[in-house]
């Protein structure tokens, strides 16, 4: 593992947001869900695709706070513009578990 300095870590925009809309993404090569997340303030709403179908369905996601990395740039996934990276951890079966705060925090708060 390569060490980074604290300033480099601080440049990573890991922020909390609330999922306001989620829908299936059948066009994706791997099973995924499209999410629209309100990050508040100057950031606003961003959209992303996440391979989280093992543990989550779109209806259960609305209202959930998650962590997203906002400064990796965007990419197209099956014609859908993914504007941030949804942050999660890999479970023993290879599925993704979302990272979220234990208690509500204001949208847009930066991980510190």
C-alpha cells in the first residue's frame, strides 16, 4: 500500500447525500440501479449507477443517505451519465454494501 499525504486525502471529495430517486438499470452489462442523490448546497443533485442489486432494491433506497466520491469525473454506462462514484464495501460473497452515516447529517457534509 502506498502512503499519501493528508493534503492529498483532503482533496478527495467524499460527501454525504440523500437518494431522492432510484430505478432499475436493465441496460447495464452487470445488474445495477440508477440513483439520483441530493448533495445539497452548491452541489445539488447528481446521478450515478451502482452495482448494488444483491442487497438493495430501488424502492428501499429512496431517503437513504449514502457516501459518494464527487471529484472523479463522469463516465457513460450504457448511455447513462454517471456523475459520481457510490461508495461501498465488498461483502464475502462479492456483493456491495453501501456506506452510510449512523445518524442523519446535512447533505453535502464532507467526510473528515
